[in-house]
C-alpha cells in the first residue's frame, strides 16, 4: 500500500497570529485616538473668537479675521467686516448713518473710510508682522498688534473687535493691549506660530530624511564590504533617493526658503550623506570590476 502524504500547513494558525495582530490593532487605535484629539484641539483653536472692546449698545463692531500669513513678506492679510450697532447704523447695521472712519494700528497698512447711507463692504487689509524669521522654520514665531478706533461724522464712537483666525498653517494667541480709560478703541497683541499639524509634519519629514539617509548608508556599507561590484539596481535606488528627497523637501507646507532649520537639521546632511554613499559605491564597484577583469585575463 502506497504511503499517504499529508500536505504541509503553510498558514499560521490564529493563535500564532494573535500576538502580532493584537499589538498592531492597539497601536492603530492609539494613533487614531491621538490624531483625533489633536485635530479636535486644533479645530477648537481655529473656531475661537476673541472679543475685546466696548459693550455699549451704540457701538461699531469690527470682525477681523486672519486669512493668510505670509512669513516671506512679513505680513498677514486681515479681512475686516464693519457693522454699526444701535443708533449708529441703519438697515440692521448694513450702512452707517454718517461718514464712518476706521483708524487702525501703526502695523496696519491704511485706514478704512465708509460713506454715509452706503452698504458697508468687506475689506482686506495688510498688517506687518515683526519679531521673527522664516529661517527658523518650522519653529518660527512672529508678533504684531491690531487696533481699531472709529469716528462717525468726526466724533469718536465705541468699538468692539471680534478676532479669529482662518489660516490653518498658523496658530494665534491674542492678548488685549492696554489702553487709556477714556479710549473707545479696541486692540489685541498677537503672537503667531506654526500650527500643531504643520509642526508635526515638519518633524516627521526630518525623521524620514534621516531614515532614508541611514538606509542608503547601510546599503552602501553592505555593497562596499562585500565587494559586490557595480550593482545597477542598488545604484538606481540610491540616485532615485537623492533626487526624491529634494522633491519631498519642496513639498513642505508653507514653502520654507533654503537654509531654514529644516535644512540644517536634516535635509542638507541627508543629501550629502546619500551623495557620498553613491560616489563611494561607484568608486569601489569600479575598482572591484577592474580587479575581476585582471584576474580573468591572467
């Protein structure tokens, strides 16, 4: 009677996979939970509205919203919506009862003028930012002041400012600026820093750059010590990594300039290391190939 052969089991049992799948599942749940918490916190920060100024019934409300922060030109775009309240406005605050003039801080480029009985349009104004350098990306911070005071028909009227931020690449912290007791204006001191999501992504990019450089270094060490010669697949991978890293760096949010912290902490060193490894592998490979040719000839 011919012997019977039982097929080998090529699949691992569920009990053997459990020690691997369970920690992986826990890690995924923890990562999603942490990411959800960070996203919720950042969303709450963006939805925060800072209110400062007078609470009088007859006042001018100024809704100031940051639309974009340009660290290269050192200015931000502030969208301003003006609404006169009480006896100062007509048609539910869509137009002033007299000529309205809105004075701004020294950092704001230009005051705002509105005609009497005309619909109040939304205006975008530029505000200069100071005390920071984009070369510190992604750890750069900036400061500026935003102030508004209003005159209706030449007479000063109370102002209430409602400030918010719509730029997802920056987070803002606002502090009321000290003012004279008789002053009817409203002001905030702003501190701007890169948002949490941008900071996490930039740090992740730096870690990836070093990880790729370390991978190329290990591959080069193996090829050189084993005298593998010219391994074209390995050389193509190293060259592709060299150029891919440059494209990866250029995708950093906020378009940082060359020479920033991101470059000096990771990118420039990773590119240098990969280029040196590629050169070393080529030189060693050529020497090994020439030695093999001499051996065959003799």
